């Protein structure tokens, strides 16, 4: 079937989008009907999300291999490349640390207090596990994995990166629309968030391109979430407290410009260096 790639693309996108909606809905029902604690509610959301998304995406991946006629010995989601998870985590931490160094040296922020691990470590572990199930793992497997591979079969690398990113942006917007239809109250998607998703989607896809592993994008994605939650915001027990002299712009500089845009720049540099080496070989 000449249009099979379109059907696979649609099936993958619908799977991850419906998974997000039902995951969020399950958490709402658990909270309202059974009064479960917040962490239990989030864990239910993560388990439902991963349970509804991962098996179908892995099944659809087999059809992607039939479509392309190539089944790699080591898929991009293979556990054998799991060490790249650390690559993604460390890259995000290094970029965030560099951002703090620049922001403090320029007088944009002032670090006031570092908290000992017993203040935040348990909460960080719990939230990381939930975020892995609800956000990082299913989203990366679907968007930077299966959907990109379908698009790459049909388009050039850079068009595939662009189209994957647009699908990534449509993902939360569709979730908001579905929530409105069934009468749920959900936070709207702002223009700033859309811009962040555009850049974040490109950054994550480039990470996969130079490492050849989804585990890099999963690690980077997860580290980005936890840095924002436990370092840059007051939503969770803080690893450190800082005073932002730019009324929030200092934290935004670290989160968006240093981690996301910095990740894009590092990835483009590595991809360019690899291409140069291959040409010289």
C-alpha cells in the first residue's frame, strides 16, 4: 500500500495522544472518586500512559520495519544502548550548571541556599520514576522513535525532524481539545509553551541523530523536567534556593536558552564534526 506510511503515522500519533488523555483522565477519576494522594494519582497516570502507549508503539514499529524493508540488529530503543541514558542526563546537567555559572557571574541570579539531600532526594526519585512513565519514555518512543522513522522513510532528515516536531506540538493541543469536549478543566497551551515545544522537539531529535539511541533523548527529557521542577521552580522540594533579579528571566535563560537551545547547538556541532570526519576518511 503506497500510503501505508500515512496510516502508520496517524496510528502512532493517535496512540500517544489518546494515551495522554486517558492517562490524565485516570488520575482525575482516582483523585475525585477515591481521594488518592497526589503521588498515587500521578503514578496511576504514568502506569496508564505507558501501558496504553508502549505496547502499541512497539507493535507498530514492526510494521515500520516492514515498510522500510530494514530491521536493525540493535533498534534505537534497545536496552543495549541504555548507557546513553546517562549521556542525556549529564548533558542536561552540564548545560544547566553552565547556565547557573553565567547567570550568577552576570548578576542575574543569586544563589541563596543549598539544601541537603534529605530535603529533596526522596521526592526527586519518586517524581523521576513517575515522569519516566508518564512523559519521557512514551513520548520519546513515539515521537523521536516511531513517528520520526516513518517520516524519515518518506522525507529527508531535516524535513522529518521538522514534521515530527510539528506533530509533537499538536500533541498537547489535541489533549486540551479532548478535555474541553468531555468537560474537564485543563490548563490551556500558551504561545510561549508552543515555542518551547518546537525547540525542545528539535533538540531531542538531534540528540537521537548523533547518538543513534532513544535513551539519550529519554535521559535528557527526564533531566530537563527534574531540573525545572526541583531547581528552577518552587513546585517541589528545592535542591537550592535562588533569587532571580530578572523577575523570572534568569531561570528562563537557564531552562530555555542554556538547556534547550544549548542542546541544539551542541548536537549540531557534533553532527557537523562527525560529517566532516566522515568526508575526510
